[in-house]
């Protein structure tokens, strides 16, 4: 959920940086973006899962550079539960992958 919240904060920052209100963004009637309430949900992450097409539509609307889109793509993967170590499964054994997954899901209490 933290990765999704970072994306929401970034979207809110980009909108504020362009001095746009939620209503102004929704007024463009871009189908992937949706209504004022939908834009607000993307920024506050009130749902468990962000819709990727909506996030990318907002990034295009805000005319963000490619490097920001790449960072958001990484955050979207993390919000879907794809962890960084899954990209190294060809060079790490199953035991190491299991330990990394276990550590990521452990809670110190």
C-alpha cells in the first residue's frame, strides 16, 4: 500500500504544481481519468489497487518526463506485490527468494 500512496502523493503534487483543481482535471473529460471523485481517489489511494491506465493517463495529462513515468512504473509493480528480488530469480536460488519474501512480510512487534 505504501507504493500506491507514493504514487497518489506524486499525482497530487503534479496537479498542484500545475495549479489545477480536481474539477479542472476532470473537466477535460478524458475517459481514462474519469470524474473529480475518481481523480481524488487516485491521489488519496482510497482503494486497494490503483488502475494503471488511469495513472498513466494522468501522467500524460500532466506531461511528465519519461524518468518520472519509469519511477511510477516501478512503484506500480511494487503496489501489485512484485518485489525487486523477483527480477533476480535467474541468479538466486529458491531459498534466497523465500528468505527475502519472508523478511518482506515479517512484522516486528
